[in-house]
């Protein structure tokens, strides 16, 4: 099979059977027509041989018996026979014939037959028969030849075969198409409905296999969805406890520092609390993202006027802790632009993209810009050796991105943007990563204050 060539099973079977049927019908038509003429010639030859052998001739004078002309000399045959045949071409007991017709598919208007019959006595006799154009048309037109009749019968048989084949193919392919439509329309609601019948037991078995496979996939997805929902809900409580405890401990440490009038006291505890607080913020954002993504309802989210510049500034400030201890410059070039977007979902997506850029940049520049409705976030690392060429730097950047878990974040963002109908593109560049988000506003925007 040629690579990339896609064939329709229905057409393949149909044309194959039609080709085989056409060849067989053509061969059998030719064979039957040839056998018909051989039989007729054989009967005529046998009659002429017997007639020539059993007829008594007076002297050497030719004699006409019925419509046969018998002579002992070739030159005594009728002029039509002498004009059609030559004596040196005759073979004993072999029938030679000459059919006169205007065209291959017309009936002959004249037919001439001749047989040379050697007798046991050594005498040779010539017997001939001449047919002229029939006087009446009879039941069949005079122009209709036996060859044309064979062709018409063959074409008719091929037509009947094609019609029967089409009916059979329709009876077979219609249930297959029904199975295809049923399988394409299967969803979570259709899986709970009973399996329809498809006439043939093989198709019913295939439908059962498809249904069971999708049921297994559905159960797996339900278990994963249930786990994510339960885990996310259960994580809310310990995260809230961690956040409140870190805030309380922060106040206590600040109070102790004021009492001892020293900024060095409790510095290690303060750093530990900051790390705990930052981790709890990350867990909170991830939990909210998973909960929103796992929502089963497909209702459109309420849209509000959102100032992209304000949102980006707030997210950068909230995620600034990811840049502590790093030599990273954040270049924000976002003008004040108001778009009608789902506030929470937009914050989750843009926040995840900025988080990834901050988290995976140790030394370099993170640039954030907005052009119309396209938000671009790009991070460049400056820690690579200058001896590396561009290909080595890009490969190292991509390897670093994949090793640090950037891929999981991008997969999560991809699902979120698909949920909102946004365009999302991401890819590695030299010494960094490039992400573009097209913030699409719906045509029928529901604005809520």
C-alpha cells in the first residue's frame, strides 16, 4: 500500500468486484459465442460430409440436393464459391466459410460454405452451400448480429450484477455507517444509553467493544476528576491553616524584633516563614486553577471590564518573591487596556505564564508586552557562556525548561486557554522561552459589575 494513500473500503470492494465480474462476464460471453459458432459449423460440416459421401452422381455432372451443390471438380462450383475460395487453400474435411456483411455488428447478407470431401474410392467431391439475405425480418431486426446479441447479453448480465452488488454493498455499508455515526456521537450521556443493534453480529460485537472501552475511559476520567476535586477541596483547609499560621508567626517575630531592637534576631525564622508563605501562595493558585479547570459545567463565565495593565502589575507584585536572590530584570511594557474578560480565569492564566517566566529565569530579563489583544511574555537567561553558539544555547534553554517542569505548566495553560477559546503559542528561543496569549473577547459579552 502506498504511504499516505487513503482508500475507501466500500469503493475498494465495489470496484474490485465490478472489475472481476466484468472480466468473467466478458470471457464467458466470448467463450459462449465462440462455442455457438463452432457448434453450428460442426453440424453443417457433418451434414455436408454425409451428403457428399452418400449422394450418387451421374457421370461427372454436378448435382443440387436441397440447397447443397455437389460436384467432382472445383471449377464446377457456383460463381459465388469460386469468387470466395481457392482450390489450393482447401483442406480435406475442413469447412471454409465466407460471411458477407457491412459491419461487424450487422447480420451477414450472404454466407458461403465449402467442404472438400475425399471418398474411399479416391474420388474427391466438393460440396457447397450459399445463403442469401433473408426475405423477412422475423422476430429480430436483420441488422442484429449474433456477436452483438452476445455483447448485449453480457452488458445486461454485467448491469444486473452491478445492481445486485450495489444492493449488497448498501445492505452491508449502511449498518457500518450507522455504527460510525453512533461511535462519533458517543459522549458521557450517550454511554449510559443501551447499545443499538446493527443487523450483523460482527458489528454488534464491535459496538460492544467500543462501548466497553469508552466506559472504561469514562470511569478512569471520573476517578481522576473526583480525585482532583476532592484533593483540591481538601487542600484548601490545610493551606488556609498554613497561611494564617505564617501570618501569626510573622506578627510574633516582628513584635520580638521590636522588643529587642534588633533586626538580626529571628532572621532565620523570618526567612523560613517567607518560604512557607510563598509555597502556600503557589499551592493556593494551583488549587484554584485545578478546581476551575475540573468544573463539569460548560456554562460561559461572566465577563467584566479588566484593565490588563493593572492585572499584570498586581500579578508581578504578587509573584515578586520568586525573583528574590536572583539577578532578574522585569521589563513591563503594557499600556492601560480594558478588555471584557472572565476576571478569575484571566488572572489564573496570565498568572501561570508570568509565574513560569519568573520561576525559570535565574539571571536575565523577563519582558512583558501587550500589542492590541496579544500579550507576550519572554524570558532570556544571561548566564550561558559566550562561547556557546545559538543552537547550543537554544538546546540548553529547552533542556532546562523541560527539566524544571515548565512543560507541565504549559500543558495546564493550554487546557485553560482552550476552555476560554484563546490562542496560545509557546516555544523555546535562544537562551529563553517565548509565550504569546491572544485575549479574545466573546461576541456576545455578558458584563457584570
